[in-house]
């Protein structure tokens, strides 16, 4: 009955690496204690579907995946931290780089994902340490005649996952992201189509939904030290720091907050 402001940090859980076993060296119980001491109250907790079932045996759910999540829930609970469980790598592949179009091009992948989410939600339906379920991280949809038709692919899937979750779990929040790209494949090359960002959000038929988007502006601050970006991987990443990156970000943030206040006053 009271307001809860999510102040979170993400745990990547090496979802891009060896995903068949729990990431034992990514974090420990002490990591949750450290987060609490830093002022955080939650973790956006990445998962890869392969920890919970294999491509060779869909619908046969692996106990070690649930055991690992159980352990993290206990660690989080002991330190007053909540989890937002995010499907970071669904069937069809990691979405953010545009390599996971098989999620939308192969109905079998969608059906398996829908059923996995139902099983996870059923297992944790009464877990109060979990805030909610992040359906799919940064979905990319394949191009289909026009932007509206393309984006509707995500709208349909997001509602199907939500409906499956609600069959077994009415307690947790649904976190639904906007699509980040429409991708057309031509002769093995990707063509990215632009669209109205507001149209990219699915319209979820549910009363307990958070609509989510990711902002990476300015990139020199949000991606400082990113090893996969040549022009940013050597940017200083110590915190706190007084580098130009941090100074410029504070200036950018102040200007953005000013514009927001001016917009509010105009209504």
C-alpha cells in the first residue's frame, strides 16, 4: 500500500557465456550485502533460457536453474534486496544485437518461451522477494510489409507471455519493453528501419504492468569502458571520478531535468 521506488543494479550472470551451469563466480552472497550498503534495493537479474531447459529437450525443466535462482532469492532476501527477473536471452537468441530474429520467425521458439515463463511464474508465484518478470530484453522484430505490422509481432507475443504468467501468478509485476529495432534481412545483410518510438511499446492487457525503455545517452558516459566499443573501452571507469566524461554527463543531466520541468509547467 506504499510507494516503492526501484533503485537497482543489473546482474549480468554471464548469460552470454557458459549458460548450462550456474555462474558461480559472477557474484556471491556478499555482493547483495554490498549493493545494500551502496543504497540499492533491487537487482535486474538476467537469465538465459538454456539454464532452465535445453534445445534438445524443450519443456523438460532443469532443476539446477531453479536451484540457482532459489539461492539468489535467499541471498537477496537476507540483505533486503528484491529481484526483477529478466529474460535476457530467450529462445531464438540474444535480441539486443539483432541476432535473435528466430524468436519471431519460428513459432516453435515462441511456444517454448511462453511455456517456460509459465513454469517459472508458477514456481515463484508466492515469492515476495521477486518484484516481477521482464518478458524479453530489448526485442528486435523482423520487418513485415510496414512498421505497424512488424511491431505488432512483439505486441502479440508479449500478451501471450503475460496471459500464460497470469494463468498461474497474479502477484508479480509484468515488465514490458518497447521494441528497439525493426530489422530486414537482404542478401545476408541487416537493414534497420526507423519507427515512432511510442508505437514500439506493446499494449499489455493487464493491470499490473511497468512499461520499460532503455536510454544510453550520452553514450560516452553510459558505455565508458565497454570493451566492444573501440572508442570507449579505454575511457576511465573509476567511481567517483572527475573526468570530462562525468562532468559532461552531469551537465547533460542537469539540462535534461530543466527541460522536463519546463515541459511540466507548460501543461
